[in-house]
C-alpha cells in the first residue's frame, strides 16, 4: 500500500492550516493592493483636476493679457 497523507492527520492538518493562511494572506495582499491602486487613482484624479484648473486660470490670464495688449496698441508700437 502507498503512503497517504490521510494516514497522518497531524501532517494533513498542518498542510490545511498552512494553505488557509496562505490563502488569507493572499486575499489580504490583494485587498491592500486594490486599496493602494484606488488611493493612487484618486490622487491622480486630484492632480489632474488641479492641473486642469491651473491650466484654465493660466489660459484665462493669457487671454486677458492679450486683450490688454491688443486694446492698448502695444503690438503696433512693438512692431
């Protein structure tokens, strides 16, 4: 007869406990990774939103400056 793990309950129990701990650890790692990805995603969105806001302000400022320059005739004086 072959040797079976079922004939050694302590060894079988240890393997089962080890497997369960590995599975739980894996699930926890996956959960942590998902949380980290979520945090990075939200941080990226906030950064992108901030950059878009700064871009809008800068564009508005440049448009305003151009209007001032055109209205004052600076371009004619420079050219």
